[in-house]
C-alpha cells in the first residue's frame, strides 16, 4: 500500500518509558520468526483500552509550565466573588447563578485570570504538518507538536498526575464500568513489525477486564463480547500501517465511551484522531491525538463531573471553556471562521484481547450501523 | 420506529395469563390498570391503616383515607446527614428553614433560600401521621413522641407521613420506591409491606415495573418452552440458564410453587412458571436475557403503558422512552439543600432551581433547551402515574386550563416531562446527567427504560 501518512512519530521519553514497562522481554519471545504471533488469527488481533490519560507534560511542581501556580476552581472563584464579609446573599444570585454558567458558558471577560500551561515541551503529534509559533516540541525533540489542550488543562490540578481527581478517576471508571469498554481490532495483519496496510475497527465491549490477582495489572488473552445491541455509536473503520513495530493510523473521527460514576453515560468524540501505538502480541501503547470539539468537551465535562467534583481539583468549567475557545485551533466554523475544536493528545494503553463477534453484532438492528469514517479535515 | 408495545422484554405478554392472588388487606380504592398485582406479606397493623396497590411502586401502606404513607430514612450526604433516625423524635417539624445547609454543595452554607414568603415548613409538606394519645403498638407499628408532645405513627422505627402532593388513593407523588444514584438528595420513600416472595428472591422497582430478582439482585427469567409447573430446560439449555433451586424444606405458598426437576432437585416456580437466572448476567437487574428469544424478565407487576404515541428508542446504554418523533424524554429531579430537603421538582415549588439549570435563569432559553412534551387537548390516561396539566411556560407554574400562553403538557408522577434541543436523532440522550450532581440533585435524567450497564436504577 502506498504510504501517505505524514504523521511524525513521537517516541517521547515518557512514552518510551510507558512502553518499556509493559512490553518487556517476554513479548519478544511471543513473536514468531514471521512476525505474526500466534494470537493473530486470520490476520486479526484485538486490543482493549485499559489506560487513557490526557497527555499533560509535567515538570517538578509545575515550575516550568505553571510558573504562576495552578488555576483556581469553583470554590476559590466563589470565595472571590462572594467574600465572607457578613453580607447576606441569596442562593439564586450565588450558587444557582454559578451553576447556570456551567451549562451556558460564555466567552465574555471574567475577573479571573486563566493560567495557560507554558513551556516549550509537550506530548502529542504534529497534526497539521506545520511548525507554528504556538506549537510545542516533543520531549524527544520533534517540532510542530499540536496540543493546545495541554495549554488549557496543564495548570489545572484535576488533570495532573498522580493525584488529580479526573486524572485518577477517569481511569478508575474506565476500568470499573463496562460501558466504557473500548476495543480496536486490527485486520489484514501480515506482520506486527512492518505492514503497510491494516484496517482498524473500533467497538464497544461488554465485559470486565482481565486482571492478575492484584486487580491492577491487565492480562492479555481475555475475551470481550462486542456490544452489538447498543454499542453501534462506537463503531468506526479506518486505515493504518505498521512501521518498525509502531501502528501509525490515518486520521479518523472516533467516539470513545467515557462515562464517570453516578450512573452517567457520556462519551468523547475525537476528530481527525490518529494512533501511534507500539505494538506487541500483548500490548498496544502510545499516543492518540486529534481534535476535540470544544462544545462537546464542555458538555462531557459537566455531564460527567459535577461542580462538586470539579472543585476537588480546582477546575472551573466556565473558565476552562473560555480558554478552550481562545486556544481552539481546528475545524473552523464554515460561517464565522471561528475554530470549533482544539488539538489534543492522550497517552493510552491497550491489552490484547480476543474479540467475540456475536451474530447480532454484525446483523445490527436499526440503530447499529457501522460508521463510515470521514477523512480528517483541519 | 417501534411503539411501546414492542418494548423491552415482552414480559407482559409472557405472563399475561397467570394467576392473580387477591390482596386481602388491600383497600383498592384505586386499581392500577395492569393484569397482575403484586402480592405482599400481611402484617398486623393498627385500626384504620391498610394497603393500596399503586401503578409503579407496588403495594404501599395507606392511612384511613387511603393516602400513601411515606418515611424519611436518614441519609449520609456529602457534608453531613439528614432525615429521620429510627426510634427517635421525628426530625420533620414545624420549622421554616431560610438558608441552605451546604450538605450537598461545594460552597459554604447560609445562602438565603428562594421564595421565603411562601416557603412551607417540613410538616406542612409532609404531614405527620398523628396517633391518638392512647394508641397501642401493633407489631412493627409503634408511636414516637413529636417535638410538641403529640404522638406520630412509625413503622419499623421510622415516623410516617403523608404528602401534600397526594390528593387521592393510589397516588404516590411524594416519592418513589425506585432506587437512585449516590448523590441524590435525602429522599422520602413510600412505606410499603414486604413483597410476598421466598427468601431466595426480592423485588426491585425499575422503570418498567416491579422486577423479580434473586436475593443477591440478579434478574429472574422464565422461558416460553416450559410448561405450567414443568421445566424443559435441560442439557444445552443449562449452559446459559440456571434453575433457581428450592431448598428441600421449602413449601409452596401463594403464587410460589415447587417442582422436582430431577430426583431430589427442586426448582421454584412463580405463577406456575419455572424460574431461572442467566449465567451471563454480570449486573444486577439485567434485562439482557430478554433479548434471547423465548426468555423474559419477570415482574410481580408491570407498569402501566405510557400514553399512546410515546415510543421506545435504542440509545448508547440501553432503551429510552421517547416522544412520537423519537426524541428522548427527560425527567427533572430536584430537592433543595435545606435540612428538610423539600422537593423542588414540582410546578408548585420554586422554579429558580430548574431555570438556572435549563436556561441560566432565562425562561425563554429554558423553554427552548428543554421543551415540555405537549399533550393533545383530548389526552387521557387510564392510570395515575401518567397525566396532563396546564403550565405557564414562562414561570414553570401550573396555569388555568386554556389560559393565554399556557401549554397543555404530559406529566409523569404529576411532574412535567421534557425533551432536549441538543438531541438530534432518535436515541440521542445528550442531556442525561445535565445539572447539579449529574442530574440527581437539581437536573435532568433521561427516561431510561432499560440500561445494560448501570443496574437499572433511575
């Protein structure tokens, strides 16, 4: 297949470390001489998502990227707006007014200064093939990294490792709730080392992840049934190639189920999303990067995490919304020209899984129709 | 587009011809329009009290006028607890709270509550069930001394109330037996007798009825290929379905029977049908097994159907109720953050909570974002759970019939239902969890009829 992708591989040091942890020596042993491990059946191999972290490049105590400290959250902003000075205030003019802003944010000026993440280094990919002033350089020196989402969330405690509430709990709930089970299946695989034409299909699974006795480590070789009844919105098909053991996908519009706890059912939509995943017979680990619709991000944030939970990590959704709008760099509105989406990246890990294709998964009822993925536009 | 009759599990048809066991103590001033009614455990009770069958909450205790009784169990909230403690003085009293408590708020307490001039006290909304001075305890029915020295009836240690929202027997508008997620308010519950099921079983209220589950919480199923009091599920069938075995000492009683499926192996039957659990069910209250042809969930009592024209749509975690165009239906949940946790999800309560969430305190935007579901002028229902009302869309309050600008809308539990402007195609549920605490404290939840991932709680 003609290789048309221009995406640059970002083998950042952090990413390399992530990969190295899980790939291990045993993986190499699983690879056959023909580069087609035994787990590849009829040219297919499946992986299930086990880790999904917004790619936030951190220096010790954030001194480089957040020299002025971290952003304030709902509680701090409330205190600044309504100081405890003995004034009697109504619920309507305070709490309910602020809660209304969560759901109907604006881009008008506010009295709070939003602290963008600075610095020159970020994880991510060059999504537009250009090197711009606003771009970052990867930890390994690749220029042109598009990750304006990092500017918006890099100085918000909620998204920072290891104790940010969203950083931690998004992954806790990814693993705990089967509604969040996201799988990719590679087909047409002739080799896990070099193959210039493979196809990716995404599905929602229905089952718990297979772990070791600690419950914290995910074991390859599990089985996941495809949710053929209600998981149609997760389905997508797109192309990729494998270069020196790294899966490099074309851009695609992909929906990932991403609900939190408390009986929520949210999902996240990525436009022009692409993978760079180090592949083995047991794992697929690396970066997924693409554009996130700003309105959809804000909607996901608020329908997943209440103001109470956002307060845990000093995340003010209305302030972040303003920042996202200001920093948005993709998918201009056809009428206004205003950018509607923002470049982003996530560090992800998948574990090999056998994907069970039940008859109803392919013979979909009316609502389950495989998505046709549009070629990315920026 | 599927109409409601094709929904969810087909269980109604599956159990349509089964035996109804009359509820001897039920006052039945209202008879839900469903085929079977749930049987319950009889218990001695003081004079005047009884049991009333209801549309969606099963049998409930009622007072001498047939009005539903409620209790208010203590609940831990984020920053403290509130509610009634067992065998203690009832907390719901003649106190008019003027400030919020901060029990469910990221912000400090002490904010002035809305519409103070008309705000009722707790006992004006939840009327204590007063006991005469010489009242005698009967079984679980006891009395508690109130703040003013009067006595209040209690059941199982919790004081009993009636709701200002209920006007006639069979109405359960004050609260529901359906479970909610963790961050819901400290809600009241209907006081109810125990369902008459063997210890191996239980009954849970879900959006489609009173679902029979085993004692752990897994759904019970029946199979069309079984005969009356005869199981035909052997060999291959047993790989997917596990008969619910009855102990050797178990006795048949009422709707519950026992068959011997093999020498020494007994199996429970319900309304003459052998019952099973599904091997692949991973979550409580699952309805996945009803997708297998011939297999059905079991209900002690099905909910009445929604009015004609409503539809059911497949969505991203299950099935939702939708309007005639396929737009998902939403319910609005609200209880204020005062210590008495008064409801604010009803048109006769302050509307500023809802207006903040649905429109940023802009009534027109609220109406555009969460439109009411319009009912035809001649709309009628044959039950108490679905109804209509006239509403002033700019205030959110009830209006006189045919008043200028008023809308005639559908209601569920005597409260308006809504659609969402952000839902584009059938099955979209984009406003699910919209509001404070994911739509449970002050916000909107999709009207899920079935979910395959979240235990079928509301």
